[in-house]
C-alpha cells in the first residue's frame, strides 16, 4: 500500500514516516523544506521536494496512485498566523484544497489531517471534548477549523474519506523551537546548555503534552480505522502546569535549572487539556508514554546530538 506523507521532513511528519515504514507500508514524502530538513528524512522513503500549493500536484498524484495521504505540511505557528494571515491562509487552506482536489481526482481512499487544539480557543469546559464549542483565538486555529470543514465536504460531496486529528502540545525528538509545543524543546535545550529558563506569567498555565511517537501511532490507527469521517482529539487528558513541567524536567535531568519570570503573553490560553475517550473507543488508540518517559527520551537524544 502506498502512502504520501506531506510535511514528512518535519518534526511530527518524520516520526509518522518512521512508524508507517516499520509497519511495512510504502512511503513517499512531499515537503518544500521550509521548516523541515533533509536530516529528518528516513532514507527508506521516497522524497519529493515540492510545495502543496504547486499547480501540477494533481499530475503527481495521478501518476503515483497513492492509496492514502497523511497531511502534516502547514504553516504551524499561532504567532506567524497573526503576523501574516495571508500566508497562513495560503498554505493551510489553499494548499489543503489543492491537495484535496488532487487526491479525489487520483482516487485516494482516505486523508488523515493534522488539526490542532487551537480550533477550540479558550474554554472553561475541561477536559475539552470534540463536541465543545469552537472559538479559535488565532488565524492558525481558524485555518485548521476551516480545513476540517473542507475535509467533511469533500467526503460528503465526493466520498473522499478523512480523519482529522486535533493534536494537543506535541513534544519529542527532532522538535524545533518554533512549533506550538515548543516550550519543552526550548526548556530542554536551555537546561542542557546551563541557561536560565524563562516562564511567562506566574507558571500556573497548563497544557496537555503528548509525546510525538504517540501522535505517530494515532495517525497509523486513523489510516485504517472503521470509524472515519470525523475529528478526534489526540492528547493525554492530563494537565501539566509550567511549574510542574520544570519540576519534572529537573528530576529527569538530575539538574535544577535557574528560572526567570517574564510578563504574561497576550493571547496565552490559561488552561488546556484534551479529553481522549473518543480516540480510545473508536480509533483504539491511547497514549503509551508518560511525560516522564517522553522527557527522558528527548533529553537523551539531545545529549547525544550535543558536540563533544
Ligand atoms: N507541534 C505541535 O505541537 C502541533 C500541535 C498541533 C498541530 N500541529 C500540526 O502538526 C503538523 C506538523 O507540525 P510540526 O510541529 O511537525 O511542524 P514542522 O514545521 O516541523 O513540520 C511541517 C513540515 O511541513 C513542511 N511544509 C510547510 N509548508 C509546506 C508547503 N507549503 N508545502 C510542502 N511542505 C510544507 C515543512 O517544511 C515541514 O517539514 C502541522 O500541520 C501542525 O499545524 C502541530
């Protein structure tokens, strides 16, 4: 079976590629390398340097006859979406529609889409369930929510199956400092460099941190599940404050970092945690890694990469 992974040279996409290859699937990566890197690419995958917005995308998909598409390529940050809404819309909406058109014309069976907890915005009903109200607080959240609507309409109108996965804050090996889940990556790098960690606000704000290999496993389950054509949260259902995160990091690293406090950032959501019952019941997926295990693996990898 042939699978195309867009954004497969990026942080999450590259782990998905590894998981799919381990399962014996034939994998191609489509990536423009805008934030991804060649070093992330599994040599057993075919690499196509291309933009999801390219006009001739449909010719490529018609020729390659992929069975499935896993769509990770995106403009991925809230801050950039606010600074340049046109670019966010161009990549996350126009790029998605270009991929959907190419996919339906080529007879792709199913597309799995990287959505985000950002579709919910700030909400008081925690943990957030999939049917909660959606009030995106950024153009990024709005473009992901629009993407889900497009997927649903491509299914209803053309029968192209889909699963949208709303990721919580993802962390793990190969993570850059810029993505949504970047705080763990930033803290780990600073801790190992002996630098001070900066906490914005009082440190009581919470997030749901999900390890990247768990996210890759959710994508695999979504490809073959009977329970398609809807959106699922992909999180741990556990809330961790920035203070708790620093405590845990210090314990795992055996090293206590110095901490400085900065002003609370505007648009910073106070609390965020995703319910994961639907994914557990319908996709037969549950997170396998605790935050302690994930932090240990991430720190170990960063240490290995440090110049001697
Ligand atoms: N990291 C998180 O915590 C998080 C949380 C929620 C959702 N997501 C979503 O998960 C997906 C993967 O994010 P990530 O953190 O791995 O980011 P990333 O920047 O590491 O990966 C994105 C990849 O897409 C590629 N890309 C970007 N624009 C492209 C285009 N126009 N054409 C082709 N390739 C393009 C980049 O080169 C990169 O390799 C994204 O859709 C993101 O919105 C991430």
